[in-house]
C-alpha cells in the first residue's frame, strides 16, 4: 500500500545491504512509491521485497546504475568500502548526479576517506547519514538521522530522506553525521545500563519494575530508554532492537575518537568493558535488553 502522506515525487533508489535496517528502509520507500533496486550478499533476503515491487540486482554496480540515490546500510567501514569502491562496486554505476547516502555506523575518518575516494572515482557526492530509531521507526518514516556532507548534497538527499525521517539534521561537513552518531551511542549505551540497574534495584526492593515508566513519566528520570527498555528488561524479553556486538563496535569508535582528542570518558569506558564481557560470553548477537543478564549469571535463553 502506498503511503499517501509521503512526498509525491517518485525517486530511483538503490539499497546496498538488506539486513534489518536495509530491509526496513526498502519497505518504507516501496510504500512511498519509489522505485527500489536491491543488492545484498544474502540473496535469500530479497524475496519478500521483490514480491512487494523491488528489483534485485546481481551487483552493487548494477543496482546503482541510473539511480539518483544509492543507500548503503552495512556493518563496517571495510564492508562499505568494498560495496562502494570494490570490484563491481556501486561507484561503477554512479556519476556526478548521484548521491551516496551511507546509513551505516562507521568511524568518521573512514567516512572522510571513502567520500573523497568516491568523488575522485565518479564525482558523486557522499552524505553520511547514520540513524537512530531502528527498523521500527524506519518502517513508519520516523527515523532520526544525523547528516554530514556539503550543504548541497545533504539538501539533495533530504528530498528522499523526508519520507524516512521525522528528524533529519545537517550536522556539518563529511564525517559530522558519524561523529554525532557516536555521541548518540554514548547516550544510548549509558542510558540503557542505567535502566537495567534501575530495573534490578526495583526488583530487589520488591517493586514491580514494569511500572517504572508509568510511575516516573513526566519527571526528570523519564526517558525514551526507560519507556522502551524497562518493560522488556523486567519481563526478560529481548525483541529485535540492535545487537550488542554493534553497540560495542560503536563504543570502540567513541573510544578511538576520545583517544585521538585526549579525552577521558570514564562512564563510557565502564559500559564498553561491560559490552566486551557480554560479547566474550557469547552474547554478541543478543539484543539490547539482554544486558539484564549481567544480573542473572549471563544465562543464554
């Protein structure tokens, strides 16, 4: 079903990487009436989207050919580089009229390097556009996106991103979006740990922790993290929200940026070490609410 509240100009969009986020972005753009071409290293993921009207491509270059916008939603800078600049990469199908919108979470220095290489290769602009809100918000066009790049490129990308975002902010030149995402991850990771500790304290004191969001609504302790994760943590439920290994990757990016600027981030360091413990315990693929297992002996379930 086409979303009639979306923008009225159909766009040609290539999406490289059809994981949780890429699939949700593709579905949203299909709902908005855009023409969507897909490429992924896991072709079995494409069938539901092809059934909805997307087109599968055999390579990133083929996907990008003739598309106004190319979106990458991948797990690391190395994978983004291969998908864009490698053999049969998206750059081979792009030109100076194209915009690469990287919705991956990768480090700012790699972003600046890859953006420069893409410009030299084919003249295309690069917008780093990491997100907050995850797949659920992508599906309804309510993502928060922090964009880096030239004002012209970010504004151009905004013609498409208005269908995906409730909040799309130009943060500065190339890499500024990724830097802002690292800031976002500091706040998320520390808030998530605070919610976990609050839930466990409530339980220890004989309080129904699932009621915390209701009891604290409107006060200074109220937060999106409390409202989303306290009920999940109290019930020991772990719906798809983001893997712990991805949070660790981002926190390590935060620590690299802090080290480069001689900054001490003591609370971030503690939470990053906890994430390393979770991953070492075999919980890398577990979802955010699974951090409650730190109080339950790290049982896997």
